[in-house]
C-alpha cells in the first residue's frame, strides 16, 4: 500500500524502479488503472500499435485512448513520481494506491478500486483458467 501526496506524487517501489529505470511512461490503462512502462517497453508497444490498420475504427479508438494520456515521468531522489492530474482523475487516485507488477508493466490502482476488482466476487480463478485455455494458455 502506498500513499499519494497532495501534489500527486507517489513512491515507486525500488524493485519496480530497477525494471523501469528512472524515466518511464505512465498512461491510462484498462479497468481504470494506470499502466507504467519502461521506455524500451513503451517503444515496443508503440511499434506494435503502429501496425494496426488506420482504417479500423476500433484500432484508432484504442490508439487514441492509450496514447492521449501518456506522460513521461521521472523519479526524484526520494523515489517519487508526479502523476499528472488528468491521469489521477482517470484512475480516481486519491489517498492510497496499490502498485503491482504485471509482466512487462506496472499498474497503479486506487486502493478501493483494486480491492473491488480483485475480490472473490469479481475474480474466479477456475473460470479464468478455463477462458485462458481457449486462448491456448
């Protein structure tokens, strides 16, 4: 659990800073959280999204959603980053946040939203495993 201060700064845990570096990209994520990418991973993702057909309405909408909120953040000497107001509003970040690692990215969640999302009523591991089987995982 981490706190977000009145100026919108949050401490990024050192284990994530090691992966992300001291400059990285924060953007609107899915499920109303924020996605955080290292500069290298952001470049990979950007390259993949550039291959989407411009003629696809859904591809254009997703690219706009994803890139329009992107901000480059830099870690200060205390390990904090300043999250732009627009991103704090999008993710409803108020006082307490949860920061989790998810494969090639970090996610920043409002504490209450994370608990609702991650609740037993919302997440059923058996159902998820069955759905993953359809994806070949």
